[in-house]
């Protein structure tokens, strides 16, 4: 196959690992900076150019779109999708995963447990919001944050007021979330690829820190994932519509609570911690994904494998409970 990896740099650990895994499986690999592409929108003929050349003959696109270029990156992924080229992940699913509020709404709709979250917009709502999330302390989040940036803790009511008023004043939307104290700052990161758990680790934050992100000095440790946690991670990935995901879960006495579902999970921390070849699993799944799509197309079932269409309709439909995800 000819695989295109959309990544700003070849030197990133995850990009390097995917290149190596794909070459080992005898694929032809191209790496290109998303910002060097320009989609051409024209009636019936969506196309794409890269440094003046038309981009053709690609069998699979693996987007590694950083948060700083989300809107442009998504337009690009959507263009590949519209041209009928398989992408891992699809633009709709990436957009959902980049918005914590939207993701949480979708997850709870499918009966997946999350920390109680309030999307407040005015100081008059704070008192009630605090009551609803059982704080202080409580967590304040910006819906588009990542790597722990944009996740804050308010220890007191006054602290909450000054934090949110500052953020509102700067034009940011915020979420006020139940602080799950029982997890003691730790969380579980689960990599789900093609509907299966590929690797899992527990992350412990650095001393004095409440965020366990490895970018914030957290440390990973491999774990055998309990079935309830595996089911929750798989269900959450499916709800968002991702083929490849890194799911963050808090451990509580009442079971897993999903924090977020990442669409371009970093591979370095999880591979070094668990010694699992996540990049190989990703490439293998890519091969299967392309085969399935081709088969479906031959059978006249259109160019989509179904899951992507299904996730859009599911957002509108009233849905039954997903008992397994409790
Ligand atoms: N509600 C919460 N209760 C306790 N800890 C939390 C909560 N939300 C986030 N955290 C901690 O902060 C980290 C970052 O939060 P997360 O929602 O995953 O945002 P990001 O996209 O920045 O990784 C989590 O991995 C966890 O350690
Ligand atoms: Mg996270």
C-alpha cells in the first residue's frame, strides 16, 4: 500500500514509529506536512495539491493532526475522505474528540459514565454549578485543551470565582467538573485500535501535581486492564467514531469514569511503558481497514465502511442503553 502520514515533522517519535512499522510491513510511506497541502473545492471534483503537485495514488491516510492546526487539518482530512481515500481517523470523529464538551455529551447519551460536568456561562450559575459537581474542590476545563494545559483545580469557592471570571473575561468557554478525589491524581490511558484494546497503562502524576499527563511529568506503569475498563474504553471509542484512540479513564469505587477520548494519542509514553508495538498494531489495522472498505465498495455498499455514517445518525437518534459500558 501507499500510506500517507500527515505530520508536521518526521522526527516526532510517533511519526517515526509509524513510518518504521509501515516500512517493515513493506508499505510505501510518505510523510507530509498538513500545512503544505491545499484542497481544491470544485463541483464534483474534490482534489488536493501538495507543493504544486496533484496528490494521487494514496491507499491510506494516517492523520497526526496537532491541536494548533485542528481546523485546517480537519478540512484536509475531510477532503481526503470526500475523495474516497480511507483515513484513520475520520474528520467527524476527530472534531468530536477535540471538543471535550461534545464528547462528554455523546458519551453520556450512550450511558457511559463520566464525571458530572456543568457548562456554565455566568457568575450567577456558579453556586448551583458547584453544588451539582459536589465541590469545592472542583475541576475547571477548557473544552479544547490538551496535554493537561487548560485543566485547572479550584480548591475554594473564591478560587473558582476568580478563575472562571478571568477565563470568561478572556472569551474562553469553560466546563466545571466534579473532582474525582478517589483516583488520587492517577488515571488510566487505554489505546483502542479497530475496536480492540491494544495497550493500557496507569499514569501517576508528579509530586504536587493533580494532572497525570506525561507532558506534565506523570509516570506510566503497565497494567492488566480490568474487563469493565476495557469495555468502557471500547464503547467510548465507538461512540466518538474513532478507529484509533487514546482513552483517559479515572478509576473510582463505582467503576470507570471516562475523561476524554484522544484521536492522535502519543505513542512514546505508552510504547516505552508497556513495550507493546502500538505503531505496528496501527499499521495492521490500516491494512484491514483498507481491505474492508474495498470489499464493501465492490459489493456496492458505497465508499464508507458504515461506522462513520452510523456515528452521525446515532447523534440524532434516541439511543438504547449500552449496558456493557457501566
Ligand atoms: N474530574 C477530574 N478529577 C480528577 N482528576 C482529573 C479530572 N479531570 C482531569 N483530571 C486530571 O487531569 C488530567 C488531564 O485531564 P484531561 O481531561 O485528560 O485533559 P487533557 O486533554 O489536557 O489531557 C487527567 O489525566 C487527570 O489526571
Ligand atoms: Mg488527557
